[in-house]
């Protein structure tokens, strides 16, 4: 890796940390597209590295969220086991042949559809007044059913394993819609869950990449380059979560959803496998 590439990668790590720390999403949604742009396509390598970095992004963020009293620990502890199992399943599925090479476009298309749908819902909610933190926390204390929490945790884990993301881009809107949590609590919970999903996912994905496929340790080296400034960025970004007005935080999250969803949709459309049309009976004419 040359000097220019090294500087570029470290700046990508800083940007991912800032966004991930502020919005509770880990940072893969920034890292993977940016690495693809600057270093060329290598989806599985970037996913393996991003899962490692996600862990280091969310740890300092969770420390800040904990100090601010924003984590709903009861909900987090109910969701963690389901998310942890789901992330392993997601990694296993991502290694199937259907999702290799050109098949990755199918995953991006599904993810893009969900992200853009979430963006439209967030846009609608942005135009309404937020409930107070106290009222939402009171509802959270009574607690939705374990089944509803599973509806949040399982998709988060599956998507984290499939795409190498932290899962926060799903966890935040799902917690808001299904658990009735305010955005700061949803972000804090999401970051806490990502500690587990990123740790387990990183082990599973890197084991598959290095041991099963016989790849080199490129994912570990890439993660080591991304992580230092990602940690710094996360510490700064999580500070903004509790200092900026709620509307600004929500607007930043909405903007991220729109940008990420649009980009994923575009890439999926341009990379979708194209099959040659099946010849119809009698369409081939033999030369005389």
C-alpha cells in the first residue's frame, strides 16, 4: 500500500468513525463503498475488515452513551442473544455460491430497498414532533414482547453477517418504530448491540476468508490501517449525539439513509447479473 492509499484509507476510517459514533451504525456503510471507490472492488475482503473496525468504532461510542445514561440495558440484553446467533447465520449464508461474485448485487438490491423505505419513514417522522425522552423510556421499561424484540434483533444480525455492516442502519429505525424508543436511545442501544455482532461476525467472516478460502491476512492489515482514526472519530461523533439538537441528529441519519440507499440501489442495478435470453424453438436457422 503506497503513501497516498495509506492516507486515503486512514481518512476513510476517520469518516466512518465520526458517522458511526454519532449515529450508532458501526461505519461499514461508509467504509465499504469508499474502499471500493478508491481501492477497487473486493467485497468480501472489505466486509471482513469492516467487521473488525466496527467493533473498535462502537466501543468508545458505547462508553459515552453509557455515561449519558442513554442505553436501555433491558432491551439490549433481550436482543443480544438473538442478534448474535443471526449474525453467524448471515455470515454462513453470505458464503454460499449464490451470493458470490455477481450474486452480491442481489444482496445490495434488497438492502437498498429496505434502506430507502426506512428513509421515507424517517422523513415522515421528521415532520412530526418527537416524544419526550421520559415518556419513551417509560414505555421501554414496561417493555415490548420478546417476539417484537426478536423482529428487531434477528434482521439486524442477519444483515450484519450478510453485508459486513454493523446493523445499526436497521437497528435504529426498527427500535424507533417497534419499540417506541427516542432516537438517542435507539442509537445508544444499536451501538451496544454492534459490540457483540461485530465481534462475532468478524471472527466468523475472517475465519471463512482466511482459513476456508486460504486467503492472506489482507483483511487484518486493512483493519489495522482503518481502526486508529476510526476510534478517534467515533469518540468525537458520539459526543455530538448528546450535544446536537435531536432534529439535527435525525436529519443526519435521514441523509445517510438516502445517500447509502441510493448508492446501493445504483450499484445493484448496474452490477445485476445479465443472462443471455434462452433461444426459442426454431429460432436457429442452419446454413444451407
